[in-house]
């Protein structure tokens, strides 16, 4: 009962945002509003184009449409709140809103991680086993992969949510971030967070690291196999993979930096979070 009282007494959190400077907040409003519009319009156009065009029915475009959908949802979890908060001196978020934000971040973040891994496998089959590509990556297999993406995402987000929701909060309620995230919240908990910090690192950081290493390994195999291909085939394969590798690096490097550490926050964390929550989806 004691911890339930502590937790329920915390009705809202105060977010410090990216900066407390009023002039900088106006700049943040304009910059991130533009980024949000570009991200949403761009991702929606990709989805509409792929859905409307009968020529774009290959597995690569099937996964790309879902990636655009996930990125559009992912960026909408935190960016609109940051834009609105930049217009206010005091930035608050209700306890339930904070928990919902964490669930959304980790659900769509995990979906991004798993889907990028699936897309790397798709590239591997297309480049290394082109004669068997349509057989291996048929429609049923693609839908099965997407089922795995959603199942893995909800499992990860639920686990993250359960142990954060059960934390006792009894003050202070100030989060030095522009969004709710497990690490800043762990530092506000009225309990020993050493074990919980390790669990959070294992649940998010280790998953990101293992997925990143798997992706790098898959592209090493792909690039090695290109030595036996013609120059034209190499050019096409590289043009397909380079953009994917760029997104992988931009997304995974910040995630590994933030979530592989124990429960501790650094001033640079907010700038790093901008990359994987806003820049990568855009």
C-alpha cells in the first residue's frame, strides 16, 4: 500500500525540454515544426505511392511502406509535444500521459529495430540468392515477418512499461528531458534503481546492440558476395543498401549510446534523442 500511495500521488511530471532560453524555444518551435511536416508528408507520400502503384509490389516496397508507417507514428509520439511545449514556459505531462508516451516510443522503436533487421535479410536474399528470391520472400513470408515485427514490439513495450509503471514516485517530479524516457524516470524513483537500471539496459540496449551487430554482419556478407557480380550489378546492389545502412547507423548508434548505459542521464542525451526520434524518421 505504501508504494501505491507514493506512485498515485505523482499526478504529473515537469519536462525541462531542450532549453529554457525563450529565444531558443522560438527557434525550436519553427525548426521542429518544419521537421515534423517534412517527416509526416514524406512518409505518407511513400505509403500512398507504394499502395497506389501496382508496379511497386515487391517485398522491398512492401517493407518500405510499413517502415514509413512506423516512422510516421514514431515521430508523432514526441515531436508534437515538443513543438507545443516550446510555446509554454512550464511544460507538464500527466502521469498516465507519460506512461503512454513511453509505451508508444518503445513499441514503434522496437518495430523499427526489428523491421530494419528484416529488411537487411530481404536485401541479403535479393542480392545473394536472386534466383530463389521470389520463392523465399513470397507474400506469406513477408506477412509472417510483419507479424513477428508487431509481436516483438508489443512484447518489448509491455515489459518496459510494466517495470516503469510499478516504480514508486514521491518527488521531485522534474524530468531533465523533452520526453518521458526510462532513464530519467528511474532517477526520480524512490527506490534502489541499480537492478532496475541493469534490466532496462538489457531490455533496450542489448537488443539494439545485438540487432546492430546482426545487421552489420549481414551487410559484410552482402558486400563480400558482390565481388563475383558485374559492375552494373554492384552499382544496383550498393544503391539499394547504402540508404538502408545510413538509416541503420543513424538509428542504432544513438540508441546504443543511450540505452546501453546504466540508469544515468547526460546533458548530451537530449540532443542524441533528437536523432532517433525525429531525424531518422524524416
